[in-house]
C-alpha cells in the first residue's frame, strides 16, 4: 500500500515541472526501503521550498504516522499546499480530511470543493466519491443524474467500484433509464477486475436470468470467484447450488464446506443450514451437538427458523439436556416472528403446561395466530375449541379450512358438526370460509 501511494502519486505528477527533484528522489529511495525518517528529512526542505510532490508526501507521512508522530493537522497543512498547486491526489485527500473532520473542522462544502477539483482533473477515486455525494445529497443538492455522470467517468477509467455502482443505477433505474443489459455489462466489467461484490451480483443475474439468459453454470462460475475471495453471501449461494445440483453436480459434502465458510463469517442462513446438515447427516456425519451449536448461532442473530429448530432440539433432548422451559423460550421468539408451527407448538405448551404455566387463554391466542396464517393443525384445533362451546358456525369454518389443506380429522369433524347445524348456519360458515384470507405474519 505504501509503495502504491507513492507510485500512484508519481504517475499523476509526471506532467509537473518541479524544483528540488534530487531531494524528492532521495526521499523516494528512502521511502521505498522503509526508512521513513530519512524520507521525511529529504522531503521537508523541498516541500518548504514549494515542491508539490514533496508537500503531498509529507501530508501522507503525517496522516499515517510513518517516520513521524501522527498529526492530522500537519497532514492537512501539507495536503493543502500541494492541493493549491493542482495536485489531484492532494486535493482528494484534503477533501477526505474535511469529510471526516480529521485535523480540521468537518465541512461538507469544502469536501465537495476539493473532491470536485480532483475529479475534474480525471482522478477516478475522486470522480467516484463526487458521484456518491450527489447520490446522497451530502454537501450538494441530491441529484441522481449528476451521480450517474460521475460514476460513468470513473467507470470508463476502469475503476471497479464505480463500474459496480453504475451497474446498480441501471439495475434500479436511478438517474438513468432502467436497463438490465447495461447493468450486466458494467457488473461484468467490475467482476472481470476481481471485484467480489460484482462477481456475486453477476452470478445472481445468471441465476435469475435478469439481463442475460438464465444459466446456472455461469452462476456457479461467478459465485465461486466471489466465494474464493471470502465473500460470504457468495459462499452461501455456491453451497446452495451444490445442495440442489444447480449448474454443477449435486455434492452435499462440498455444500457443507461452503456453508461452513459462510457460517463462520456470521451469515445466519448459512449457520441454520449447517445446523440442518448436522441434524440430518447430510454431507457430514450426523451430530446433534454440532446442530445445536449452529442453530444457536443463527437463533442468537434472530433467525426465526433456527429459533424454532433450536426449540425442537430442547424439546427432544437432542444434542442437549431436555429442557421444556428453554424450548418455550425459543418457540416464543420464533412465534413472535410469525413462524406458524412455533405459534401452534407454543399454544400446545400453554394448553398442557409444558415449560410454562398452564393458561388456556394464551393457548387459544397462539392457536389463532397460527390458524390465521393457514396452519391446518391449528385451524383444526380451533374448530374443536369452537365446537366445544357450540359455536358451530366458527367451528365449521375452521374445519372447512383445515380439511381443504388435507387435514383428515377435520373432514370427519366437519361432517359431524354440520349435522347439528341449520342450513342457514352452514351457509354462513361456508361463506366465511370462502372469504377467509391468510394473514401475513
């Protein structure tokens, strides 16, 4: 990185006619061998004499604390001197210092002023950053078309992050007409430079057939490139492709390998799926304790299905000591997020007093929540509850709904309840069933 900073600056500054070249070159040689104190000494005099390259490098040394005590205010001083002489990297760095309030009071107007100067000289990083200020309306009026203009300038210079962001503007139709083919073009340019997020997004376009012909083998190719760079979502998706044999040979062991990599980076869905693999012995030796471990990690992040599965493990004593109270805790978390089976099971726990004090009112509340989402067993249970208090219209409605989902016991109970009802009551129950719609969790 240190050599890159120097090389990048020297490359941009070759067009300048500068004094004290010898002093700068001696400082450059010292810098490249890691002797920063000597580099600082060699650059100081030419910097004080007005040498823009030396001024810029002094700014870098003070900003980073290389060969000198870190001092952001002095970094600003030297960046400003070089920036006022037209050095694009110094203009950009000074803009960043204003943006961060580093060594100087934060000032969005000054940020944009200096970054624009660097952008207008063709510095791609500054063009990209200026585009972001327009996209976010920070220091300038928000303007998507201006954002696109500057993203494009940086992208056309091969700046991968700008290529990726320009692709997103085409994908979303923000500041430009929506165009999936243009989005793919720019995703591909960034992906071919090794930009992992672009590789992942390009893979998604192939998986979904958005802007390109649907092609799972190409999706696998690009997921793999991003996954091998450590991009966690690509690792998860590559594992998913192996699980389903999509664009590649089905391979549960290879799937587990990539689920694990994503899970270790904290992807909750990967942690949950790895837990399922251990619970069922898919691609790995069955191990309930390992399943518990990964369910717990995903559950702790709030992943509802993992919370439900973790509750099941506590209920059954799989990989852990059986613990109904702990099971209820996790059923409740999943139920509160709308998992219908967890809602139904929590209702059972309240009805039977398992892991929680018996409470028929709470049992019915949770049964109803599951039933209203369309969970057939809960609908059947509510039918029985209404039948017991001779509320036959509601009972028949719930039995009808459960029976329509294949609940055999509901069919039998429906027929028995109907025998106790008038034609008008039956017609009302049937109307309610026809008009019923599931509620979203």
